[in-house]
């Protein structure tokens, strides 16, 4: 940001600096980020901007997609991070971002950051919006806790099934495909959000140690994504 402000006149004008006014150095952004994390303002910034987007009728609620993504920590010395190992994948030491997004607009609505070893279904209850519509999630969200959290809001949990009662294996496979196919088709959109944030917004790795700073980085990333996504929706 410091380099962009110093080198690009259009960027400087957009941020409100006059032609001859000096722009902040790198250390100013470091201090500002530290202050945001210390006061826990990342979540408040995210809520305000999300409310503004919804207030402009960018979002029309039909359903909600819930999922989590693992983000490597800045260092193995980060005491707040934890190890996680999925089958056929390398172990990762870091955090997990639990996200809920709107089914239709793909705007991020809720975010919660936890150590990587926290169960998806447990943390997922905290990101369900007040008026979610049908909630689509993968098999990690099976169980009564997540289902009850959705149903108490008056809506239905559409969670990927892993087994069914059937006469034989072929019938079971056909039933699972019939149940899970529509769910996979809808919830696949949230994977694209994670891909965009990691590839274009630098969310492959947490840049600072500690869960407060990790949360701030994820919140600022979600803000940047929502602003870009909201602008594209308004143009469309």
C-alpha cells in the first residue's frame, strides 16, 4: 500500500491525498493494523460494510453456504495456532476460517477464526446468519448441534450425507448421489470464494502471530472481497 500510494497518482487521489501531500510510510500501516487488532475492530469493520452492502439491496436472501478453510500460520512459534491433519494431505499448523456466504450473491456474511483443530460443526454454529434460508454444508457439519442451530432460526440444514439404509451397495450409492448431488451443486460456490481469497488476496498464510491478528487479516480480506464482489454485482 505504501508503494502504491507513493507511485500511483490515481491511488493517492482515491485515498484522499492531494497532489503535493506526503503519503504514509510502511510503518504507519503496521501501527494501524496493530491498533485495529488490539481493539478487536476487524469484526466491527466487516459488520458495518456488510450491512451497507445489504442496505443497497445487493443481497437477496435465498440460502446460505457454510464451510471452513485452513490457513497456515506465520510461524511454528505461534502459540495460538494448532496442527491439523486431513487424510491424504500434509499436516498444517495454523488457523481455520469458518465462513458463511449468501447462496445467490456469494457475498461473505459471517466469519469466525479459530485454531485449525476446532471442529467445523461446532464453530459453524457461530457463523449462521439470523435469517439463513436453507443452509448448505459438507459432511463435517453432520450432527444435532449444527442442525438444531439452523432449525432454531426457522430454516433447514442441507448437509451432505455419508451413509443411508439400502438393500445393497448399488442402491446406497444411487441414493447418496440423489441426496448429495443438489447440495454439492449449490455449495461448490463457497470453494471459489476461498480460492479467490487465497490466490488474489494473499490468504494462503497468516502474516502475523496470534489469533487476534489472524482474525484481523481474515476480516480485512473478507471486506476486500465483499467490496469487489458488491461492485461487480451493482455493475451487473
